[in-house]
C-alpha cells in the first residue's frame, strides 16, 4: 500500500515530530511504500531530531505559502500562520492523492478534509476556543476569533482519528463528536533505555525534559529547586519559536539557585547521560497529552512524578503508583523528598516503572499502527 505522511512543519523538536518519523519508519517496515512530506524544515531542529534516531529520513519539502513564510520571519501570529499552511497543503495533497492510497496528517490536531486519517496529539480546536473566550483586548480578541473561525472551516468531523492516549481520546470524542478514534501510544526506545535502568548508583537528581514553550510550565523545575535545596534539578529543553520569553523567566527564577541547571537543544547522548544519573523525573504541572519523556524516564528506571491529569497520568504514571501524582509544586517537592529518603520504595517503584514502560515499545507501536491501517482499509466502520 502507498501511504503519504504529511507533517506541516519541522520547526520544533517535540514529540509530534518524533511521532511522524517513527510512523514513517513503522509503515516502511510493515511493507508499505511510505513517504514523508512537510512544508518547512528548520535545520537546527532537524539536527536535534535526527540525533540518536535510527535511519532518520529527511522529509520531502512541499514549500510554504508566501503569507506563512512572511509571518514566520516576522515571528508573529504563530497559530494563524500554521493554519494558513495546513489549509494550503490541501493543494499538494490533492496532487499526491493520485499516487497514494492513504494520506495521514500528523500535526494540525484537527480532522482535515484533505487527509484520510489524522494523528491528533490534542484537539487544537479546544485551545483555540479557550483563547477566544479570554478577553485580552480588541486586537487579541479579533485575532483569536479569526484563528477559531479559520480552524473550524477546515474541520471534517467524520474523518477517522488516531490519538496518543485514552485521556486525549475522550477529549477528541467530546469536541469533534467522532467515535472513530483509535489510541496509538507513541513509541519509546525501551531497548536503548533499559540498559540505563541497570545503573544502581543514582544521585539526588531530578530531571525534567520538555519543550521550552509557554504552555509547558517548565518553570516548575526551578521552583522545585527552591523547595528542595538538597536535590539537583536539571531542565533539559528543546527550543522553538515561542521559547524566548520562557527562557528569560527561567533565568530570572534561577538567580541565586545553585541546584538548578538549564540546558537547551542538547544532543541525545546528554539526555541519556542525565537519565543514567537521576533518580526522579519531574514533569511540569501541565496535563500532558501523553508524554514521551515520561515514558522514556520510566523505561530508564527513573520514577516519574507528574501532574495528576492528562494522558501521562492516566496511561503511564497512575499505573505505576497513585502516589506519584501531584497538584501543586509544593506537593511535588514533598513526593520527591519522600522518595529519595526511602531507598527501598524507590527501588521497588523503579522496577514497576520499567515494566509499565515496556507497553510503549516501538514494536508495540508498530503492531498497533498495523491494526489501525487494517481497520481503515477494511469494509465497514
């Protein structure tokens, strides 16, 4: 079967970009003729993304619309720029349809008219509707209204959807009214990370791996450093178009904190090094839709302490231990301190975390992708 994957932008080194590359790899290994397309590739992002990935294939660039290119260079109207590009990709998608049996879209987070199936990390419409309801002045009100209106005009709620967790699936059904929703957990390199889990000497270190973006609330790592001065906190983050103000805030918060360390756009080898040294993985207070970093940390033997909401909680961490969820930074600090002061419990839960993480292996991901493709191409629902 010939399958085209379209990921609108490679301008952030996040879980969505990794997912598109892994889906391409899985489809090829399953015997399909698959190709990966995009409108734009940021070279620095591609360097970070492809580092440590086996046989990372560079996407075929279709090109950006002129308006989107101008908006990207201006650094403004991020969401509208992306919507303009996704909408304009309908034209090359129509041309591609002559040569492909299925078109999969992996970034818009909306069931699009021009794609056969969409991988939704979280329903974009929900975020646009929330922004529209917030009153920030006439200019922003008009902008948010335009974004929401543009997004709804592109939606076809009847399109089948793949998504990353049972938590996200419920939100997808609620917002789009679509029952053709298939949970396909993103893959984790369990084999690579399991070797780190064998390390017995770990320090009083809490690691956070996150995109540096406003919605990710990454400042929790520095606040953890304030609350637990006896613990070393490392925040390892990938940069994106909206990272600037967040970095400034992190640096402001970190002044005078000798136990908080910020590292950006580091190679995969550095992340693995920190995972081999840390005992705790602290995820920001954000309802993560799945959280590849959470699953990776569990596979490496770290104990993930996460916000008590989102797919990272429902599908990963709550299955390890209900006591690993928090609702405030103060509570997270208390959990971290109690775990580090109880080596026996730490070891037992670390073993449980590794077992849970095995369910998110690449092989399991490939099997599930194969199941969904079979369902989509079979007759009937």
